[in-house]
């Protein structure tokens, strides 16, 4: 089955047919077919990788857990998003985004006040690390350096920077797409994440590399971004190495 990003790149580079540089990415029919169960209680003790996408303290932030396959061939994905409560109320009113519904469903955690309190996220990481065998926390070094240091020093989990360029993101982005298209991903019916999956576009560079992007300012994709950077590390189990392995574990 063809992957949309590969088809658009082929048309542009080999058939000389113009396609937009920023393109809609995931087919939501494929996404909906990945609505397999993600039962955290059943996954307790399992090896997993975390991805952390910290936005500004006024915006959506996401924490993703990626569990490589065990008994079956499914990669299981669990994502929680965070947003300041005051910002959530305003954006729900203005942009008609159902944040309150997602809060009731457990997919999003509002932190009190008008900015995100990162200690909430660090507390959740600590609690999750006590339930699961967390190998690493992958993160965007542009926005999460201090949080990463606290995770490493206070919680004791190795932290790995994944830079947000084509070199680091292309392979895990393509792998994420492959898992969705092939039905090998289980996302547990996360409705907040489904909204973000529908928002994601991709950018191409001249070499055919891709990375995720959002089409509009109100279109948030932080949960997908966190999932991709977690997969950047988790997928090393299958491939025995990759171009983005060179990022390395943070040592300061």
C-alpha cells in the first residue's frame, strides 16, 4: 500500500509534477483502523520509550510512551497532552476545540493557571517510570533542556536530544507513517491525538526527506511530534542503528 508522503515525493522528483511543499500527511481511514487497545495495566513492567514535546508554557505540550511489539506485532502508543487551564477555556471558546471533552476522557491534563507547570509533567514521568521499564526520554533540545536535566538527575532516566531537522526526523516520521498505513500501530482511540493526526502536514527537502509540520496556527500536532521522537529511539530495536542514533545520550 502506498504511503502518501512517498507518492508526493515521487511525483515531484521523478515525474516533474508539482506538489505543495507542505502536504497533508496521514489518511484518517488508516489512522482509524489503528484503534487497537492500549491497556496500561496490561503493559506494566514492559520496556518503553518516552517522547517529550515541550511547547511554550502557554501552549499544548505532549508526553508519549511507545511500547515495541511483544506478544503480537503491534507498536502500542499512549499519549497525554497538557495545557494551561485558562488557555484551554479561551481556546475552546474561540477555536471550538473540545478540550473539556478530552479532559473528561483522560487524554489531556489542564494545569492550573495561565502557564503550564512543568512539575506536573515531571511528576507524571516519575509515576510512569515506576510502572514501566522506561529506557530513555527523547526530547527536543530547543525547548526542554532544563526539564531533561531534571529527568536525568532527579528521576534517573537517560535523556536523548532529537533535533528537529530533516536529518533527525525523516526516518522516524516515515516509520510512523509505515506503522499507520500497515496497521501495526495501536493508539487506543485517543480522540485528542486523532485530531492532531488530522492536522499534520509534512515538509520535504530536496533529498526527499520529510518532517512533520502543522498547517495552521490553531492546528496542534504536539502529541504526534512527541510520538515520532519517541519512535526515533524505540525503532532502533528493529534496525540495529540509524542516522539519528548519532544524537546520543545527553552528557553535561
